[in-house]
């Protein structure tokens, strides 16, 4: 998780809380504002596709992490 946070420049505390809640709930929630809270600050005016691409990359990495460790915790 620390590697994902560092590589994607996520907000550390928010990302840890997000993944803890995901393990508690049994799923990675990709809707709502929780995921947006962990993303690094990005200009909303420099092209929405960059933010969408970053969000999808983070979702994919977090899902991979979650699937690897869900059931062990």
C-alpha cells in the first residue's frame, strides 16, 4: 500500500483510511467522494481526461492490492 501511495502521490492518511474502510466493507467503492479525497491535487481545467486516467489507474492498483490481501486481514 505504501508503494501505491508513494507512486501515485496519494494523500497518505486518506488512502490508508480508504483501504481500511474497503476491507471493512468487503469491496473497493469507486463511486462517491471517498476515492476523490485520496487523489493528489490536479487542475480540473487542464483536461478532464488526465484526472479520469489517474483515477482509473489508482482504482486498478487499489483493486489489485485489495484482491491480494482481502481475506488475510
